[in-house]
C-alpha cells in the first residue's frame, strides 16, 4: 500500500507492484487492499517492446506504450483490437482474445479509438478483468498505439457451481446483516420478527470469477435495503463462493461525497418522465442558494406547469433530458437503487422558479448539472455521463427518516442530494459536489474503478478532482487560493468555508504519513479516508501544468488507460502515460512525476508502514471471521498469502513461542469464527449445503462434528472447559445454544421459541451470559441474562434504564459486562455496564452520556481489564475516529488505548492480565498482533 522511492514508469518493479495491488484487493477477500511480494509477479517477455510495465500474477503486460503497429482498418474497432492481441500472443499471452475478451464499448475521439474488453473465463465474467487497446487512424490506415489493463492468465477454475443460487442469496443477506448489525440486539429486532419483515433483501446477478490465484467462482449478489440498526440505506455487493457458499468479498455500491455516518449507464426506472414527444423547451430562471440569479433550461409539462427538464443541451435533440426531481417526501432508502412510482419533476406555475425550488436545492442541482454536462461536452467531447446522451437525473431534498440527510451519492443510475441541516445547505448547493457525483457516473461508464480499497480511493480522487476543477474554473478562483482545494465549502450556512468542507485537495496527504489501512467494513476500505493522497497529486499536477492541459491528461488517463482494479501506482502510470500521449515531455513531464513523488505514490510505498505491536500471525487474508483467545492460546482463520485458498483455522501460543498449528482439515470448506479455551478449538465450517460446528483438541486428535444445519447460519462461538456456546441465525430467529461434552443436540438457553431472541454470548467459570430480547407486559424488553450451567438457574441482571440496543457480553470470575445504548439520539455512543454474577449491583463503568464515551461494537474481558473495540464519536473520518481498541480497568477508573497503531484495529480478545490479541490493518495486510500492556495515550 505505499511506495516511497524513485519511480520507474516503464520498466522494473513499479509495474510489478502496481499490478500487485490489483490482485491484492481480491486476495484480501473483503478486508484490505494488500500488497503481494514482488517475487510473485511474472517477469516480462524476453524481448518486450520499448515501453512495457509487466503485470503481476499474470503474464499479460499491465501497460504497453509507444507502439505503432498496423491492424485491419476496415474491421470493427473491437475486432481490430482483438486481432492485434491475437497476432501478438508472445507479447500478451492471451490465447483466445476473440473468445475470452468481450467488447464493452469503444470511445472515439477524432482519429483515436479506445476499445475496452471484458475478460471472461470459460464464458464467466472476471471481476476487474478488463483490457484496453488504443488505436489511431492515419489516412486510410489504422495502427495500435498502446494497451493497458488486467488480463489474468492464471485462471483455471471450473465454472459449475455447487451451491444453489437461493442459498448464496440467503447467505449474502445474512452476512450483510451480521456485518452491519450483528454486534447488537435491538428492540426493533422484535418488531421485525413479529411482522416478519427483513430489512435487507438480495438478488443474484449471475456468476463471476474473482481473480485470486486459479480463480474463485462466485455468485454476485446485490443486497439492498436499510441498515438493521441505524436505518441508513444499504447497497452492498457480495461475492459468495459458488463451491462452498461463504462470502469472500463485500463492499458498498453507494458512491457518496462523504462516508456514511459512523454507526453511523441508463436512468433508473424511467427516463425523465418518458414523454411520447419532447415537450416544448424554454428558458426559465431561478435563484441559487448563494443568492445569484441564473438562467435555467426548462420544459412545459402537459398540465401547463413548467418543470426542471432540460432537453436543449442534449446533443442529438432526443427526448432524453437533464431532469431534477422533487424528492423532499422521500427517505434515502426509498430512492437508493430504485425509482419511486410517484416521483415528479420539480415544477413551477411559471418559468421563473421561486423560493420553494431554491430552498429545496432544486435550482442549484439543475443549474449545476447543466454546468457539469457542458464541461464534459466542451472540454472532452463527451455527451453525458455514459458518453451516449442518456438521461441525467437528479433527486433533491432527500431525508433520512424525515430528519436531515447531509450527504449526496451516485447509486449507479442517478444523483441523490440530501436535504442538508442547520449547518449545511442542501447538498446540491455546491458545484463541486454536483460535479463529484456526476463524475462517479463518468467513472462507472469508463474505467469503472471498483469502489473499494485503493481502486475506490482512486475513484473518489478522480471524482473530487473533476468536481473541484469544474467549480474552481466556473468561480474564477485562482488555483493557488488557500480555499481552492476545498470540497463542499459552499454548503456552509453560518460557518467559514473551511469549517464545514468535506475534504481539502491541498491537505498534503502522503502515503508515508497519512495512508490508513482499513477493512471494507470501514469506508469501503478507506475510499474517502485515503482519496486525497491521489487527488492531491492530481491537484498539484493542475497547479503545475495548468488547468486545461491537466484536465485533458486526467480525463485521457481515466477513459483510455485505467481499468477497474487499478491502485495508486497504476493510476500514476496511467496519468504519466496519458501525459506523454498528449505530447508532454521534458520539464513538464518531470513536473508531473514530482506531483506523485510529493505524495509518496512511488514504488514500494506499501512496505514502509510500521507498528507498535508484536505480530503473531501475518497476512490473514480473511473477512470478518474474528479472533478469540483463552488459556494462553489464540485462534484465528487464515487464507494463504495471496488469498487463493478457502480459510483454515490455526491456533498458537499468545507468548509467540512455537509455530501456529493448523487445526481444521483442508477440505474445500471455509473454516471460520474460531474460539478456544487453551485446550480445545471450536469453529464453523461452511460448505455447499450445510454449516457445521466442529471441534478439535489443540494437542491433536480427531475433528468432531458438534452441530449441523442446512437452514441456519451460526455466529458468536465461544468455548470453556469443554462447553461450546454459539448463536443460530434463522430468517427471523436468533438464539444462543450450548453443547456440553457428549451432547447429541444443542440446548437453547431461551427455549428456542419465536417470541424470544438471544445473542452475543460469553462463557467462563461455568456460566453463560447473553443478551435477551423478550416480551413482558405487552412490550418487549432487553436485558442480560446469566445461565449457571451447574444448577440450570437463569438470572436477569438489574436494569438501569430502558436500553434500545445491547451489545457483546463478557464474563470473568466476579462480574458480567456488556455494551448498552439507551439513547438513539446521542450519535451512537455506548455505555459499558457491569453487574455481579447474581444479577445485582448493576452500574456503568463508562456511561454513554459521560465525557469520553465511545461508540463500541465489541467487548472482551479478563480478570483485570475490559477491552472494547470502538470509534470516537466524531463525524469526521480520520485516523483517530477509526475503530481502535480501548482498555478500562474493571471498575472503570482508568481508560487508555491498547495500541497507538495507525489504521484500523478489530476483534480484540483478552489474554491474562492486560494482554490482548487483535486483528490490525496498519501495514496493509490483516495481521494478528498483540501487546502485553496498553500503550496509554496516543499522540
């Protein structure tokens, strides 16, 4: 993930590491974009052309430039491109281009033709497998000038699924629910269970090969709905292994201008009203929220109203239009990925749109959409977001549960602008925000950068660059103005621009000082957190080379060089190649290189990240499976270094002595969610038809099957003195069960009925603790219950309030601990609560309303300390607000950070005393690390 040294743009290791990051996204299987060893890359052909960057994990070059090779001038562009690749198999190593590369689209600019081709493996699309061929016509001839992209030559996987499609969809939805809300049990869960309403639903989009190693055949499942705890909109892409049914990659498809609050192509549905014939166009006007009066292209509707539908701009005079829609009565989840049937164009009785349209942000959205459309048409000869003049739709005034929504996003079909709040105007009120969201549409229809990890940060960076370039040019602001790099600065109602801007492209972010390793569960792997590293380099480029030339270079790089899995160094190579293609040489080319050097986007930058913890087990390459510890041992799931294998369970000594032991069989299943008490390891095994709970002694011996289900998932495994506890997860059920040695079937702690939900168990000293949601007096209540396994007695802890949600429990020899949230309006802050083992003496060792309260999602305890994984309650996304591990004494008298590592820390598991093991993302890999004692206060 980082690269500080002198770049080598056309040969050597820079290309190897650039391609390594592409494979790394997939290797991390839904966690981190990681780097792979340079030695894993395939060396270039013996006699490559002059300008070649070799690919990684593939024999096909990542970039070939400086060509002038003739190809059939009469053939269709895609056929000519594939002919070129076939004729030079020794260079490209693509055996059957006509069979394995399907045309996506061709971009024609003057005499230039850029053909994008989608890789298919035995007829199945390959995620991110895209190759670009650039050609130019000269008189009656056609020549190939260069190629770039990622064609994965090592794929051998079969393409017949073993998992039924409905099973894949069910597991994708369950995995998304667990990822978003599995760390809590909420009162709202009772209502959903009673009404049998699931907040999320999934739809299968067909088979896709994820290009890890020999390839992983997956179902691509799109999960939509609302967050099971916060209600925020959800549009999740989940790739489920089609052989074993385990989700190997997950990321959000909502491309927003800012990250969603912590716990916080073609038009959708119809195109701008789809009239039988275009209504008569006319020129209207309106007032922006800035106070300026602007002209608007509007149309007459059939009811004698005027509507914000601009057909005058469309290049071919078709019925497609730039239309602004009134969504003030819509919640964000209603419009995400769909099109409400009753949505109407924003209208007015006259062509002069008044105060109502201004305050809703409709005038700003409509005017700004026209400005962005004009920019792409005039500067880059691009007709609309897809380049083919399709409708451009903007929805304004969207709220969230009737409350202000301070965000904007592109959902793959349209722009959606939130209502704003007391501090922020409607999100359409800043031209750079509108330009940002519309540019996401351009990116999706060109390079289609995968919105996760480095490629997602590159996606955000390009959207920021063009959004701000359009805004700065329109306002006449000088590039060296202190506020020139701000995104969203014009949204402030009362504050200074810098105080409410979302980002600053002049923030000086570098890979060495600012890159944050984050899992895909946090900001999609840092797509916003890390974007200004690359957008800052592009902004420097604009300052050094001038606006017009820089814009042309970046647009050419995006549309003609970049492909979906490109990372920062791939992006650098694309921009520099595009600059040379446009005739940039000498000092100006060196200036472009310096722009990237200054932000640390150079070869090997991922290798320079340090930690203040001790590594126990490196490069886990797993998603969301967690780590547990007990009896001086840890246990975790791990794939191999490049993520090509299903996950296996390992166990090792917490003091780092000896080698980790492989516990699970290597049988093609995914072995996940392990737990140990230092004597036994228990875990779940996901196969094509069932989910099994297995166990094995650490000292060795046979693997035993404890439980098996074809209809339910499992979670929350724990083991103590031979007793295993875990959750079973059904469509509308959630129950904690336990198994004693020799039991043939599990015992439900709650009886297993439909009217009670239990979850988030812990076990120690012969007692099980868990969260319970149960009916009482005609209402549902939440509490923490303890089960004494020796006597069978169940005891509810004393309530302190009426919690809305309860989180993970933990138990030691004297107390039970848990997370609690009684006030949903306090930004998600949680309390840390404890009680005696007889249920009495309940009090908060960290109150949710006290200064320093955290947003905690996980908890683990020893006899001396309580450790939580938590966020700081802050709307800004930065290192300090990422998930970190915090430790408190059991009475709450002291609180401190476990580690001062940069980036994301997850899944703490308590050892003896104050020792903790956890999964750390600082280095760009997910590593299992430990620290014998807390770090204290971090600078």
